[in-house]
C-alpha cells in the first residue's frame, strides 16, 4: 500500500463522515438526508460548497457560521475525523475489495447509530432493519462469513437481548432494554456472525459498565441512572471486526 492510497482512503472517509453528520442530524427528525442542501441550523442560510469542506472549513471559519457567527459544534469535525480514521483502518485491514466496502458501510451505520442514541435514546429502524437484510445478503459475498454464520448471528443477537429484556421486565415489571438495542444486535450479528455477537455483548457490557460507573461517581448519580447501550454495542462490534479473532484466540489459549 502506498502513502497516496492511504491518504485517499482517509480523505474519502472524512467526506463520508460529513454525510454521516447529515444523517445524525436529520434522521431523528424524519427529514430527508438528500434535500434540502445543508444549511446553518441557527440562521437557515444555505452552506456554500467552499464552507462545507470536511474538517478544513471548520478551522477556516474558526468554528462559526460565516453569516450569523453562531458557534459550530466541534462534534461535526469529530464525526468527520472518525469517518476518516475508520476508512483508513478498514483499508489497512481488509483492502479496497468487497470486504472493505461492506465493512466500512457497516461501521458508518454504527457511527450514525451511536450518536443518534447518545442524543435521542433511540436507534432508528430505518438503519437497523435494512441493516439486518443487507448484512445477511453480504454474507454471500464475504469469504470470511458464511450465510449460516450470518443467520445464526442475527438470531443469536436479536434473540439473546430479547430474552434478557423479557426476563428483566418479567422480574421487575419495568422495561430494561429497548427494542432498538435488540434490532441493533441482530444487525451486528448478521454482519459478523454469532461469535462476533458474543464478543460484542461482552465488550459492550464491560465498556458500558466502566463508563457508567465512572460517570456515576463523577456526577454523584444513583445506580438507577439510564445510559444508552447502543453506543457500547457498536464499539464492541468494531473491536471484534478488527481484533475479534485475536482476542478469542487469546482467551481460549488462557483456559
């Protein structure tokens, strides 16, 4: 791989990251992600192409709208950089072929889900339900994932969380996990198989617990605080995608 290829992958990724920002902002509001063109959420002025360059425009404009000078959230840049970093990692891990394309699309969907769940405590069906179908369909193209593994993954993913949610509600009489998380894990299972589901649940639970306890101690909240689980499932799935086989092999060797 040449330096030019890596730079191209990163630039492609930050451009996709700019589109992901549009999805994160518009999907929860039920708006089209195509029309109208991007505009300032404060003054409504359409953003010209030279002010919509990923990452660069934020610093050129010093983090403010050119027209009304309202501050622009740095998170827009963060999502763009995350899109670029993930594109670079996928290119290094899977190359430019079908695997790289499929898994980058999968990660891009997870990024959108992560930020929407953080903001609104929802996981849009418009992403997760088509994602289940596309993940299963992609198994016929991917040499590392058979269709049976994908099918078992989506059944194990959706079924395991459904069982947990059902059991919790039966015991406590309260809803402990939303249906969005169940459909998200089914989508994850369709893309990475049943072994990936197991590692995703483990890593997501471990990271979620650590973050939750840290936040609880820092903000002096009680143990009944609610945090979205979707972002941690997404992080667990990404961890599996890049290091899952090594982590599983390491774990089995320690037994």
